C-alpha cells in the first residue's frame, strides 16, 4: 500500500508572531482553506521560504460546505493537482468514506472521480502534511492589511505589494510575493432568515475591512459581489432511511492519487448515501417564508449549479427535486442533505425538511445559512494569477469568483508555483488550456471573467478527449518536476508509467491480425465485414467488447507484462483517433499562446480594421497572448487577424 501515513494531530502548533524566526519571507499566503493550503505547500516545494497565515489553525483544510471531493470536471482538477504533487488527491484517498466514478455511462474522458469525505480526517491529513513540509511556517493570525510600495511614477497605475500587517501586531512581515486566498471572507456577511451578521463562515469573522479597502481603493481593483449557501445539518438517527433509496458506492474504490494503489477506507467499510425527493409541502414552506428570507431577496448571483432549495422551487415550480442524504464522517452523527441549501428562519427550515417523507421526524443540528462576499474580477489577473497592475500580489480561490474546493485548490497550487517563481527570480509560468483543466480554468477566469460563481465542467475543455483524468500524470508531472514543484519520487513513478505505456503501445502496434484470424482467435469481437486488411492490437482495442485482459490472454507472451495498465491502455486505444485529429488544432492554439501581446499596447491607436467594441474589450482585459485574445467574448475572427498582423509587425 502506497498511502502516505498521516501524523494524527488535532491542531497545528500555532506559532506566535514573537516566535517567528524571521520577519521576511519569499512568499506569504493569507488563508488556510483549499486554495491557501495548496498555494503554501507548492511555494515551499518550489524552494521558497513560505509563511501561511490564517485566522484559526485548527480550521486549516476545513470543508465549509459539502463533505465531498471531485465529481464531473472537478475530479479532473483533483487528479491534475495530484499530478503536480498537490495535497487534495491524497487527502481525499485518506479521508474518503464513499467512492464512486460519476458519468460512467459516458466515455472515460468525462468520468468524474468523486468521494464522500470524513471531515475530520480530511482536516487532519492536510494539517499533518503542512507540518511535514520544510521551508513552510504556519502562523495563526488575522491579516489586517497589505504593505504597498508607492507606485512607480514611470509606470502610472502600477503598485508593488511588499508584505502584510497583522491585527494587533506592530511589526509587519515582508515578502516578495503575497497570495490572498481569503475565500468567502472578504466583506463577508452571513444570512439566516431576517438576520444578517458580519462573517466569512459560521463561527468565523470576516476579513478585515482594511484589506477590502486596500484592494478597492488603493490598488483600484474592480470588485463584485457573489453569494452561496449551505444546508442545515441533520441528526442521523432522526432520519427514516426506510423511506429513502439506498445508493451504494462503487464496489472497488478508485483512488484520486496517482501515488496510491488503494484508499484508506476498504471497500466493505464504505458508508452509503441515500436519495430522497422534495414534495409539494416543501414548495409551500418556501413560498410562505419568502418575506422572512433576506438572502433570497437580494439580487446578488449565487451558484447556478448547486442552487438553494428556494431558488430551485422558484425557478421550477411544481417539480420534485432530488435530495441526497450524505454521511459527514465515519463516526459523525450528522447527515448533509445535498440539495437543501436554505436561508429561511430556522423554525421554517425545520418545517421544510419535515415535509420530506424520509425526514418527517428529522432534527436539525445546525441551521442552513447564506454568505455574501466580495470577489475580485479575475480579468485583472495574468495567467500566473498575479494582479496585472500590482507586482507581487497573487489571488487564488473563491476570491477570484469561483466556487468549490477543487477550483480553489487548482488555482492555489498554480498561484503558489508562480509566487515562488517571482520570489526566486525565475520567469512566470502558465498552463495552456490544451494541456490541462487547470489551464482551462485559469484561462476562462482571466480572459472571460465571471458573472456568477464559476465551477468546472468537462464541457469547458475543448480538448477533453486528450485531457482525461487517467492521464493527468503524463500531461503534468514532468512539467511540474522541471519547475520544481514535484518530488523526485513522484517523477520517477510517472516516468516508469510513461515508459511502460509506451512499450505496451508499441507492442500493441506491432501485433497485427488479419480479419480471419481475428474471427478465429477473438470470436466475441465483431470485426466489421468490410475490413479485409490486418488490424493492429491498438485498433482491435478500440472495439467496445474487447478488453486488454482478453487480448493479453490470447497473446500472453507479448502483452501479459502490461496487465497492470489494462484500463489505461484500453482508454488510450479508444481515444487515439480523436487525439490524432486534435493534434493540429492544439498546435495552432499553442502557437498563438506563444505570441505575447505587450501589456502597454494602446488599443485605440491600432489600425482602423479593429472595431471600437473590440478595442474597448481588449483595453479592459489586456490579454497577455494572442491565444487569450481569441477567446474573449466579442472578439471576432477579423479582430484576431488585425491583432495577429500587429504582433507579427511588432516582433
Ligand atoms: P476558504 O476555504 O473559504 O478559505 C479561506 C481561508 O482564509 C479561511 O481559512 C479563513 O480563515 C482565511 N482568512 C480569510 N481572511 C483572512 C485574513 N484576513 N487573515 C488570515 N486568514 C484569513 N462551494 C461549492 O462548491 N458548493 C457550495 O454549495 C458551497 N457552499 C458554500 C456555503 C458556505 C456557507 C460557504 C462558506 C462556502 C461554500 N462553498 C461552496 C464554497 C467552498 O467552501 C469554497 O469554494 C472553498 O472553500 C474555497 O476555498 P478557498 O481556499 O478559496 O477559501
């Protein structure tokens, strides 16, 4: 078993400011959520002296909302973060108590690895990992403000962040790079019924007003407002499971991490989920409580793809909606009712849940609530997640308008890599949307911005047949190793896999069978009548009904040594024709991504062929490459040609 042992600690040693060995770091990360922990770990792995400052060290790695990781699109992000030696995949394998691959009816390129998590185990794993990373110091404290150097008079509008100041602490701490990952805490307000109070999450104060003020007023950043919410937690023993449908997990849990052959939770130890549905009574309670529900009356945009029960009922009246009853942990007495996020007064919440048959005598442990918070419009960031007009300031996670742990973790890791690059005086690095979902995520954010909380979907990736969860290690681990954020042991493992797959594919390519011998040796494979030519092993594997194991049993001397990779080889074979077709398009995009657009272009003085609308968009977003410009909404192919000509000429 390759699962990493975790030190079972219940809280990180919070180091008091006076015990810090230094007042100057390469990288400071503000916030110990999903973005902050990946950012701090990645920066330290890159060789940067890193300080992670967070309000409460015991909440490091806390799952603010649903106790689950992965899913369709999100599972791809977890695997990519893992391929770059991030934490969340291994934490998921350690803390998972119910594993399933979603979307199995579709092709493996869009399968969604997902796990239900034990909250406490997840936190413990993340905290244990952070403690074991050298060059990383963790400090409990609240960051009050950023230290900002005076703008350079030669560069109007430009600033430089040089460190942070902490609440109730006189001495500032300096750094070359600061990463803000403050989640839902920036000017955060909590809502239950008609009560509103300041907060980033229940039990936690919002970020200081000084931080918001500096971002908006001193640095002049455009900031918007978004909202989200969470359901009440339900006492498990008060649920009538006989009235809900049992949904068992996968029989064999699939680990998230490429470094794990299996998960901590054994197949038979997994905890099931249950499915139930809303009734007309639920709709009635929503309607009756609307005037008592401040959160729902606001115009602020919430997450479209995990809406509150109030939004679902108002948008689709008369429908019955799914409610998943999910475990919160192996020893937890609570259930998480996914689909019942709500912000009405607590007594109405109780009335509502009791309108669902399986919950007719349910008790609420803690009520649902909503949160509204500021986010920074992400088009103001470069693809390194650095604020374009403020050197040394990086942003990652929910602060950039995304929703979800996986989206936060992916950005955090990449911001950590780039913050370290800046501190160590190496050039910034970006990930292309042709090579990763992380690249798609960042490109979407910095090129298109957000109008509602952004979550990942497989449909956002143009090259999803190449960007699969099964091959994230081949796509990203070598690059991560070259950059310095991947350990030698992970790199060696990825290289072993790569070599074995190459050898196996060469063996499959070399194996040729005539149609007649196919029919004789592989009678279950319906080779098409018209095919008279010989078929290679790779081509044969493209037949749905043929597994690698079956082929290897017919040709054991050639193929049996690759049985460890059966599933990966089958997937490689199935997608080979699509990937070959995509190759040219990928090369074109990669070429455009190498064509940099100077950040000081005066778009209003470019040739007349560029429309006024295109000029305004380009001036506002200031894309860093021609590739990024082509993906901006409102940029026509004609505008791209004008820009292309300009770049060629400028070079
Ligand atoms: P967080 O995980 O929120 O971490 C932020 C960290 O920053 C915290 O540790 C905080 O203490 C720290 N911090 C903040 N300010 C300071 C400061 N000034 N100094 C020091 N430390 C600071 N996601 C979904 O996908 N679906 C949902 O339905 C959903 N519902 C949610 C409901 C609620 C009520 C909340 C609070 C969140 C919800 N989320 C949901 C969002 C999910 O929790 C986030 O997407 C994810 O946690 C974002 O990670 P992050 O690292 O950006 O921020």
